C-alpha cells in the first residue's frame, strides 16, 4: 500500500529512502520487505538509495536521518515503517526545511502524525485498527484455550490515511 501510493506521489520514478526500525523485528521487517518487493516488482524507476536501521526511539531516528538527509539532497520520497520513527524522520525533515518538499509516508497514527497529515507535512500514513487487533488476539487466545485450531497467520485491515480522507466516515471508524 505504501509503495503503491508513494509511486503515485512521485510519478513512478525517483530516489527513495526506506527508514527501517530495528533488525529482527517480525512486524516491521515484514513491512520493509513488502515495500521493497513491491518497488522491485512494479516500479523499476524507483530507486532505493538508502535503507538505514534507525533504532527504536524518536531521537535515534532523528539522529540517523538528519545527516542522511543532508548528504542525499536529491531524495524524492521516504517511507518509514512505524510511528516512532515516522516522528523522528519528520523532525529531521523539519530541521532541514524539507517537509512538504520530499514526499513522505509513515506508519501508525498518534496526535503528532495526525497533525503532520493535517498540515501536509506527511503525505500519508498506513493506519491499523488496534481495537480489532486486540479483539482478534483475545479471540484467538480463547480458541487456543479450548484447543481449537487457529490460523497460523491472521491479517487485519489497514488503510491509507491522507489529508484528503482523514475526515471521512471510513477513517473515523
């Protein structure tokens, strides 16, 4: 979803940074790989020029991305794979005056990310449904207690939240 929207934002070509979380984290590693696979298979003119692991704090993301943005002055777009590093990357963009100049897609939602979407400093964020994730987890736990079979992998829905759709009924759910 992020790769497809990013491609639209940059006209299917350009230089991209994938901002990674930490190594060996199953959920973010899957997001990263899905993004890379989609770029590779669908968008040959999008080039991943950097894909740093930035750590697990806003500060570590900021301190990794800030000098990288200074060195890579011709970046067209960025995708970051979780909320914390989205915030750190946003701070790095702002400190360099690059917000609104580089297309930026994040992941997750909190008040800082929502404000960035409203102010068009973040072009989009991939948003999960934490209530549904929690509900599904409890339901699966209950099924396991009862020795019922459960799927090995359960996918929950996500949506692409943008400035254009954040006030729609679908987004408010």
